[in-house]
């Protein structure tokens, strides 16, 4: 399962990036594509108002079971309310599952969900090709 895969990784490098970014955020944070909720819980433990959404119901259930007291919902970029007023939006290796043609519309949705001056932190694979490849959960793209 994906959660077991994540549990076995050394995420200290990612943690430094996310922690530093979150310090610059004013207002609530949305963890878009939260998976089992590990980054949502990390941000909550730092004192941020944060919630997570993920399109995979099983991962949302797991996040809720692992991190009680944090809000997790099933959803994706299409479910982001315009003018939601997020101070920050974390999409850490979650938008990699969108086809290349869907990235622009997804980022437009993200922009509308952030308050003016809000911050976005993206995690992506680096690559010259827009190629699909098998990933732990579902197809991803470089």
C-alpha cells in the first residue's frame, strides 16, 4: 500500500522544504493530494491551520484514522472553491498524476482558491519528457 511506501521513506529533505515554506504562509493551508495525511499532520503539528483533500477515498479514510482531529475530505482541484481564501496550498507530488493537458486548468483552480498573495508549493519530478510512468498509486507524468 502507498502509506507503507511513504512510511519507509526518508522525508527529511522534503520536510525542510515544506517547513520553511509554511513559515512564510499567513492563513489556512490546504494539502492538495494529501494521501495518508503525513504532510497535513506535519503542518498541523507546527501549529498551522490545515486540512487535506485527496481524490482516493481509501487514502482519506486512512488519513482520518491516523490523524484524528485534522480535517480530511475526498476531492481534487475541481472541488476547490473559488475565493476559498487559503493562505497556502501544498501540492507535494500530487499534480504529477494529472495529464499534461490538465495541469493548466488545475493551476487556474489553485490560483482562484488562494487569497491574493497566497503561497503555492509544488512537488514534481524533474524531466524533459511529458511521459507517463507507473507510480506507486497510479500513473504519473514527468
